[in-house]
RNA sequence: GAGGGGGUGCCGGAGUGGUCAAACGGGCUGGGUUCAGGACCCAGUAGCUUAGUGCUUGCGCGGGUUCGAACCCCGUCCCCCUCACCA
C-alpha cells in the first residue's frame, strides 16, 4: 500500500491558497447575476476554544454552503462573535483586567480553530457584537422602540439569579425555576424597576406565523406555540356578595359554570387582604398566605411539593347563572395568571382535590349519558367530555358543542367578557452588569426619563471600571454615570443597566448582509437580496429564547420599514447533541474530545467526515474513536484511487454498470445534500468508491474513469475539501474544486444498466408482477444474468477426469488448464467437496444439465415472447449476482 | 397532566407496502498479505440444512387489513425531550 497522505499538512496548504484567492468572498448582490443563498450557523459566544458541538455545527453549514456555491449560487456564509456576556466579565472580576481584553483574546482563539477546520466563511464580514460599531445599532433599535412605546420601564417582581448577579428574562428561567446559565442555581424573585421590550404586542403574529415556518422542525414550532401559550376563554364576572364589586375569573371551560361551587384567588393577589379584612378568618388567611410564600421556595426544589393548601376568606361571591352564594378561598395552586382568580368545580382535578381536603361542596354537571351523577360520592374529578345536566337551558347538550354558545350567552347576559390570554410576557432586557450594550437613557431630575439623542450614539462602555467592587461595575464609573440632560442641559445621570445579550443576537443575521455600514444598521436593498436566511443551523436550546426574539426583532424591523420580510429564517436545522459513552460531552463528566487534537492527528477532513457520517444532523451523535479511524481510512482509500490505473483501448464490459452506479450516486448525493442528510450522501459516496475500486482492478475505459473520478472528487469536496483540492490538482486542474460546478446526473444512464432486474424462471409462470412489468417495457435486448453458468461444463469435466484418475492434484491441474481456470477460486473449493463423496456426482451433473437446459429454453421462450435477442451472461461477482437476483436455477434478466 | 419524537441485527443507524435476512459504517470470526504490529484485501457474522441450494424464524408486544407488511390500521408496553398546579 502506498504511504498515507498527511491530511493535516495538506489542509494548511490549501487553506492558505483559498485565503490568497479570496475564494469564498460573497459577491455584491446588487451587481451579481447569481441567485443568492444565505447559509448561517448560530454564531458562537467566544469562549476561546472549540468543542465538538461547534465542529458539528460548522461542518454541517459548510457542506451546505459549499454545495450551493458549486451549484452556482452567490452564497452568503459569514461568521461573527456574540461577544458580550457574563463569562468575560466574571473572568475580569476574577483575574483583574478588562472584559474587552479577555474577549478579544478568546475571539482570536476560537477563530484560529475555526480556520483550521477549513470552513468556507467570507471572513471579510466578520464582526463582534461587543464593538461599538455593532452595539451602536442595538442602542439605535432601542431608541426606535422607545419612541414607539415598545421599550418601557416598569416595576414588578422579576427573576434574579444570585450567581449572575442580575435579573433574567422569563425565557432564561428554565426547568424547575433555575437559571439558564447556572442550572444549580435557583432563581429568586425581586421587586425591581426594569426595562422591557413589548414582545406581547406581537404575540398574535408570532403565533400565527409559526404556520408559515413549514421547514422548521415540528418540535421547535410546538415549543414556540406552547411558550406563547394563547388561550381563548372568558372572564366571568362573579359579583362579590353584599357589595357591587365583581370578581373576574378567567376560564376556558365556561361549560362547567353550573357546577361552580367556589372561587379561588391567588395568594399574591392584592384583593386577598382587602377581602378578608375584618372577617373571623383574617388571621388564618394571613398565616396561610405566609406559609404559601415560604412554601413556593421549597416547592421549586422538590418536584413532589405539590400539596394544595389554602384558606377561606370569610367572604362569598355569587354564581351569576344560578344566583348561588359560593365561598371565596385563597390557595397555593392558583397563579397570578389571567385575572389571578379562578372559578372552581368538580370537573377539574386540582379544584376537586382541594375541595375534598377542605370539605367544600362539589357538584357535577357533565356525565357520559347526561344522567345526573353525584359528586359527593365521587373520588376524583370528572374530566371527560359528555352530556350536560343540571345546566338550565343547556342541559342535554354535548358540553363541547355547548361551550362556544355558552360563551356568547354569558357575554350577552353581561355575566362575562370574552378574553384571549397569552402566557408570553414582555421581554425584560435590563441587566445589572457591565459587559453589555449600555441602555441609552438619561435620568434628569426635571425632565425625567430622557432618551439619548441619536446623534450622540454610541454610548460607549468606559475603558476602565472597578470590577472588584461588587454590584454593577458600570455604576462605579463616575465619568460614565454623570452627564447632562439632553433636553434641559442640567446635570443628570445615565442608566447603568446594560442590555440582555440576546438583543445582540436578535438581529445579527441582518447585519451580516451589510456588515460595514456606518450610516445605518444595514442597507435595505442589499439585505433584502439575502434575507430571509435560507438555512439556519444551531442548537435546540434556542428553540424558544433566541429564535423567538429574532422573529420578534425581524417583525419590528419590518414595521420600522427597514426590511420587507416577516420571518428571518426560512429553514431551520436543530442539531443533535454530541455524546460519548452515552452521555453528553461535558467537562464535568470528563468525556470530552478536543477537536484540536483530532484535527492535528487526522486532519480536518477526517474530523468533518466522521462527524457528518456518524449520524443524521438532528440526531444524537455518539463519538467513536474507531469511527474516526474508519473515516480516515476511507479518505486514504479515495486518495489512492487515481494511482496505478490501467487503461483499456476502448470501452470495457463493466462500463454500463459503472456508469449507472456513477449517475445514481450523483443523483443520490445531490438530493441528500439538498435535504441536509449528510450521512446518507456520504453512504452513496462510499458505495461509489467501492465500485470504482473494483472497476480499477481490471482495465478501465479512460473517459468514463476520468468522468467518474472528477464527479467523485467534486461531490466529496464539501465534506473533505482539502483532500479534494489536492486530488483535483492531481487530475491536472489549475482551478479550485471548491468552486467547480456540481455534477448533474443523467437518468437514462442510470436506467440503461438495469431497466428491470426481475426474478425470472418460475416467475414467468406464476408471478403476475413480473409479467406486468415486462409488459410495460418494449425490450430491444434481454440479458440473462446467470450466477454460475460454468458449473455444467465443470461438472462434465469433473466426470471426465474422475474416469481417468483419482489424484485430486491431477484433476485440479487439468481443470485449471481449461478455460474454467478463471473460476479457480471457487473450483479449488468445489473439487475437494465433490471428491469427498463421489456418489453424488451423477446427481450433481444432472442438476447442472437441467439448469443449463432451463436457461436454453427460457432464452428461447423470452426471445419468442418479446421478439428480441436474448443472451446469457455470467454475473460478474457474487455481490452483483445478488443485486441482480441471479442465482443458480434462477437467472436475473436485464432488459435494455 | 398537555404536546412532540422514538422503539430495526453485536453496536451506530438506513429503509415507510413487494427485488429485505435488511443500505452504509463499526465490531467480531476466519483467510490472504506482512519479520511482527498497524494498514490493506477477501469471506462470514438469526437458526437449521446443502457441493451449489433451500427452509424456518425475524424489525418492542398482541391483533387486523392485504395475494403480500419492518413499512398501513387498532390496541398495548416501554424510552427520550419540551412545557407544566395556565383554570
């Protein structure tokens, strides 16, 4: 075997050549005639090193970008850095220094590694969000949104992560109430005044447009739908007994209104204390509310802490539909959602349990058959749909059918008001941290909250700050904090909160279209040529967070007339995890594999090939060292393919087969790459390499061989670009394969080889399908592929020899000197087997003769039936025989 | 509880009505090559059986539709993920 290529050295060489040629620079979309294609990976937070998840992400994107480029598109494929954020600031706090320096160092580190992978980014578009020429536009967006009332400040309970030392958005609180960055840290509630973006204004559109995202994974669409959480219902107005006040209770199930026997109010609700004031139950209520407040903390840590507790407020409400006096309770299971008050009945499990615990009367109004059932004897809530009873004029109706009508009826009677509720809350963007975009607001004693005028942007972060002081370092910088009011000119103070870094990533994909623009966030004309992103690739962890915010910002930008698209990402691919030993790669478990080491040892092409081949992109990928070596082996095999080829004078008998395989590979690889099924595309390539290796064993037809080799190198180049450049140059090209044109398949050439390979002999008599298939085709020539047609001759020869001698060696050499020697391998096995029991030879001979006659008659029959030539041919090898269904006694037929 | 995705060989993982004992890769076994290891090449890898062949079982479990099912339908069990006292 030839010596192995050093794929690492190769990659360095070609990366330098690409860079020198500026090969991957996007063309100006306003002058280029090419169709644009925008491929984007979620840009990284620069932590200084690359992990396997990154490698997977970038490899997937790069294949797509290279593929589209080779198909003649003007591809926008950029890379940048999400460089604001806590880790850099924390590093500065720990080690001294400035987050800026930490960040720049980390960007250099990660960029180095990205470049080693040979990803075909247009590096001229690179930017980092922590640079003022980027974040100035965050501030600009904020001012625009402030102007439209979409950015506002309000007080209220907010999520606070004690580790981050800052507030969090609802979306950043995950799982059992923990911080998205610190899964071991419980989020606390604090009363603070904070800046919000009014994403709820777009709730309806964000929800409705999910339907347009047909190329997004269902999972993500569902998650967004759930997060927005739209529900249609009605606020039912329960008069407060003895007053003219009303208690509104939100419900989606007003069909159960006749079963309502009590009302429950959330412990945080301001009315709780007001209502119980002066009642005998006041002290008890206070005690229970206090207990609930304490309990919620414990509840968050233990998933089992869902015991329902509550207290009677000593007051009553009136059920408007039947005038019944019903008690008002406070209970821990009611949230401050909707109106913070719910109506309770026996058709809800929680209400039911609570009522049982506190002996509150219950009644049913729905049963399977509409016959009354008694709730006092029931042990659980009745949750099924069924027929209403004891429900006034609605009795006898199916409850689901009645629901919309009852809603209208309640509203008409002025007992309630239709209401749409969303779970989505406004986006809290203030962060009490230094390393983020300063919020461009000034507080003046006289003029109040004043936005910074656009001409004064950017408000830059100070070069120095005290990171050891604790709290928000920005607040310690006097020169930053103290300013003058833009309106009245008097001394004033700047807002010291910075923006959530998710603001940065909410529009960075727009900036990539026009990254150098100093006059505006991006030019509308240019950006519209690229947007929406054709293919977006990233982790599932952003299913709600980033992807929802980005959709929101896109809609805001549209309403600001900055761009004319509704949705930013046409196709979304969410990556599966990279695991090792069955667990997600993580430093704490210690099962990580350093991409740098793999690249060093096997070269970037191997790393890319393995990671693309090992699993489909959205599936979990289990790391395997053997798999990496197998990938390396494959690349070496490809590298050796052009060596030591013997050319035939003209066509060879395998040409049609090889050509058919080549074209079906082109077809397969193309569709699989189109649909981002990289591992499947690679399978086709591996198959093709196998075919070409076999082909090479004999003499090859030069023009076909060259075509096949070129096509193979082109198709492999998105996966293993460096090796393919080398091989491409080896074929005598002085251009780059990275920008060569993608091969096109010829359907006819695929079919030429095997129009129909069908089980035959007995099939002719019995298998209807065979006849039907044949009937649909007008054959010019039929080839019968027979597994081992030589066996009849062999048996004859064998018989002849046995009559002369008994020496196995002599027999063997006699056969080997006959034309049958080409089947030597099989014969050397067969001869001893037959010698073992000679008595069976006559039978064997007969069988073979029969078989051979069968072919003869079959050949004749087919010839007559279809009026064409029929020839018998040996199937080239056992695999081919299998593929063609040729077996002894059962030839395969090939119709041409 | 609601929603989403899954259960295929020793393993990863294709396949969604016939050409399926099941692509492609890995592993393992045997053979070749080699001083040896690696690499490379060939064959085998559900069970029984033959010199070649063939038969049976088989794609979580049970049933159904069909000439025919890993694939369609019904039931059932299990796993993963997301949201969750949202009324």
